[in-house]
C-alpha cells in the first residue's frame, strides 16, 4: 500500500518595515528571501509607507507584491499576531526608534511590534536593524532592554574589508550577515579568510 507523504511546509519569515531611513534593506531582504524560496509575511507601518515614498519611486502595492503575504499594521488579528502561527522569526528592516522602544517594553502599538513581541515570547529569533544616529541614553537603554528580551539589535553598519564597489555591494553584504543569524546562507557575503585579497590602501586615502 502506497503511503501518502505530506510535503514539508515552506519556511516562513516575517519582515517588518518601519519608518526609519534605510528601506532599501527591507526591499533587498524580500527579494532575497523570494529567491531562496522562503515564504515572506510583510507588515509595513504607516511611517514606513511614507519613507518608501521619500526614498524610492515604488508604490506600497509594489512592495506588497514582493511578499507572499502582506498585512496592514492595524490588522492585529492577522496570522502573524499569534504564536501558534509558526515562523522562523522576524526581521525589522529598517527599525525605527519608536518600533525599537515598543518591542523593548512589550508595549506594542500595531501589528509590526505585536508580531515581534510574539516571536520573542515564543523564543524565535528577532533581528532589529535599528537606524538611528547619534544615540542618546534612551536609545541605548532600549537596545539593551530589547537584547535582554531576546532580540538581536543589528544596526546596518557597512563592512569595508571586502572593498564594496557600490551601494548594492554594501546592502547585500549587510543583508547576507542578517540572514546568517537565521542560518540562511544567501550567497551574498564574501567571507573573511584572514588574508586581504589585495594590498591595503594607504592610511588617510580612499580607494
């Protein structure tokens, strides 16, 4: 008798886009996860939609179309608001100071921060690409509190050891390192081997 085998479900990732600058990171993550066959669940805050208009020529519907599923930030009854909806975790890219504070305190004010809080209570990985500088003491305390709750605060600081030649190179490297935290190798990172691939530029100059 032939046994029916149920196919394994696709891995799922929640992607949050808040109102901080750096929406290019969220867009890149959506593109890469689609290429890797990882199911994406997108929630974008209203400030995130405003940032989208400032930093790109895309419309909100264009970004929603990049995800497998998308939700309004006001939809607190969405699937991703429940811990019974299993996911790999969540990436907030970019993460604003307001979203960081809400996630750090558990005082959630919409679906984006609720979904992050759910992932934390279920002990799933949450990566917050916090975009703010310079930092005051309140930001630093919020980052510490979010970390104590189980989140990983990952400011998108560019790496230069692989000598990026473009903005795309820097964004891809950062996104690749974020996905490393979920044990997902997107093929975007040139791994440090301990040896430079070319001579080091003279101090004080720009290569």
